[in-house]
C-alpha cells in the first residue's frame, strides 16, 4: 500500500503559532522557500543550522553555522578527492549570543571569531560565501564563492511533524551554480558555474533529546542535464512526510514514500542500498571512497556523524513513467546520531 501524497504549500506560511508550537497549516512541502521559521520558546530544544556543501572538480568544500540553543557550533571541512587529504575545523561558542540565525531560508548569516570567519551574505538571488581560517591544519584557508539561486529553479522545503511541540523545517536547495575559489596554503581550486554546484541544508526546529537520521544527496551535471538527489530516512519515518525528491534541470519531483537505507554499521565503507519502502520507485546503491567521522562529546551533548563521499548507481522511476538511470553520480550519504 503506497503512502499518501503529501500536501503542497503554495502560500507564505509561518512555521509556528503564537505559542511557538507547530502551526498545523505548515505541515507539508513547498517548492519555494515560503515557510518562515518563527521559532520561540522551547528553551534548550531549538536547533538551527545552515549547512553548505560545495562540489568542485577536485575538492569538496563545506561550511556550517549552527546554533543548538546553548552554543553555536561552526565547522569547515574540505576533501581532495584524489589525494584524500582531509581537514576539518570546528569552533564552539558557548551561548552563541552573537550568532543570529535568520528566520528565512535565503537570508544572511555570519560568524566571526579569532579562529574562523564564515560570512554568508545573501543579496539579489546570490549567496556570497567568504570563509577564512588562519590555521587550517597549518595552512591559511580562504574561500570566496558566489553561489547563485536561479529564480526559476524549484527547491525542497518540508515541515516534518513529530508532534505539536516537536517538529523540524528542512530546506534542501540543490544545483546552485557556484563560481569562485578555495585557497589552502599554496593550493588554489577554482569553481565554474557550468559544472560546480552547491547544496544548502537549512534546518530550524524543536527536536527530541535523541535523534537519528540518514541523509543522502548529490548535485551534479550529467551530460546535458543537472541532476540533484535528496533522500532522507529514519528521522521522518512514520510522520507522513518525507524529504525525498529528485531535481532535474531545476524541476522538483517529490517522492512521497519513505526510503530505507541499508548499510553495515560495523563498516560504513561497504556499499549502501537505498530503496523506497513499498514500490520500486527508488533503487540505488551508494559506493563510498571516503569516510568523514565527526564526533562531539561535551557532557550533555554527543554527536556522531559518519558521512561518506562516493558514487550513486541505480535507477529512479519518475512520475511520467520514465526511468532515470543514475550512473556514477558523485555525492554524499550519512548516518548522524545526536543526543542534544
């Protein structure tokens, strides 16, 4: 028995009511970032983040500003696909009072500390990302990227309702053409809009104390098409909503079914399979070539991320009856366990 189709939201909608609980009208998905995350109350339970992942020809580059209500946690990482040189740096700011997280998906956010500066300046359908880390594994890192948000492109904006008092708004924006450079020490990597794309994961919500999720994504040019994949699991199961979608040349096709991620937790580098729960709509294998492990353990808060970089292969059945063949599509997949 297939799952029901989710409600599409087409008008600007507030995420919360005046008490800070979930506005029932916000439950659904939108193809434009029209949901405003007006979070309040829920002391210590609010989680907010802007995660960016940029796929270059030679490197993957990522910058995140997050706020967990009692601290701002910001991190930058980079991977050279070929040499597998990998560097990650995290800065934690207790209370994080100076880090203001915007209520709109496309809005500026920044963090400045001695160890790291991340500036995400949104202006006229473009995010200007500037990242400076004076000591990045002994090197000076400076990134200057211009990420465009094509006006005609659709995005995935979903509200996941666990209950009236626990819920999450996630916006996954794919295939954002990116130009500019990332400089690490003497190495200089450049990005071109034709082939290099960024993915934005914007999250705002009120979370339970413990969380577990899977997320798989890719945004690449395949021949003449731009293909974006967004697949999630565990955290959305049973809510009647999913964050599953495929983007082809900026057009979103929503996948209404839960997807099941199958992988070996004793060896995350073994191939993963991702399939829709009831139908054969999604049938993919993900083969990793690199594993990022990020662990945080500060008394009350533990977070454990296993994020793989690798390739998707398989097929996805589209609504119009056509089958999209996926062959060696570069992307990421992860398991994230949090106690926060």
